[in-house]
């Protein structure tokens, strides 16, 4: 009985050892396989090289292109010819259209109130306060080559003021700043203005620019 039993024990041990070895090999193979899915994580949407991250840059391009395609930038002083039309008198004030004509070779947009003041002397110094705005700001409109817009300017007869209060001074024209511009345009006009800012009223008034030439 002892001789018959010994081979079975050996076989059992050998089989168990073989199973353990195979199990060990199977475990090692599984561990090696787990890291393999890692490469797809390089497409992280938060990466600077991913399409999602670069999208904000792409969305800013159409806005720039659209504004360029319109070809309607704000009118510059160098693109405008300014002149004074004839006007009507009323209650001690003469109202005349200040005309803005597009002399460039492309359309431009104009909107709002121009800056207007009297100037005198060779140095072009300002005489009295600048024109006071009257009314509401108008909407933007396009001036094609040769088109005009105008702003109504009111000129008070300053001779109606007390001389001491007014401090009258001869002026040689107007300094005009088109809306949203920092470069001025000189418009000749010989008249008299008040050098003082103590007068009981406004020697110059201006309304928003509108389409047309003011009937001129």
C-alpha cells in the first residue's frame, strides 16, 4: 500500500505546482496589459494642442473679417471737406448748416456731435467757450464719395451782450472736430465772438449730424 500511494502524492504535488506556475504567468500577463489603454489620454480636451483649446482663437477671426468687409470705418478729418451753408435768423441767433462732405474714395460712417469753437489770431487760439450741444445724438449713417451730412450751428449775435461782460473779439473762423476725431478742421468765418465765459447764454450751439446738406 505504501508503494502504491507514493506516486499519487508526487503527482498531486507536481500538478499543484504546475497550476501555481500557470496562475503566476496569467497574473503577470494581466498586469502587463493594463497600461496599454493609456495612450488615448493624450487627446485631453484641456490640452493646448487640442481643437477645443484652440477654438476661442478661431472664433475671433470672423469678427475682424466682418468689420473689414463692411469698408465703413469712421470718417476721418482728412477724408472730409467742411463748409458753412446759408442760414436763417431767429430771436437774435443765426442758424447755419455746417456741412461734412466725403471727399475720399471709399465710404465712411459718421455719427454724433462735432466739436465747434471760435478761433482768432495767427496762433488760432480759442475765443470763448465751445459750442453747447442741443438735442439728442443721432444714429450712424454712411457717407459715400460726394455724400454730405450736416450739423446745425447756432451763432448768437454777441453785440446784444454787455461789452464788459462779453469782452468782444474778432474771430477768423471755426475750429471743428468731426465726431470721434482728434484732428481738427479750420472753417473760415469772419465775425465777432465773446472772449469771456461769463456771458448769460451760449454764443455757439450745435446739433447732431444728420443726412443731407441742410437745404444748401
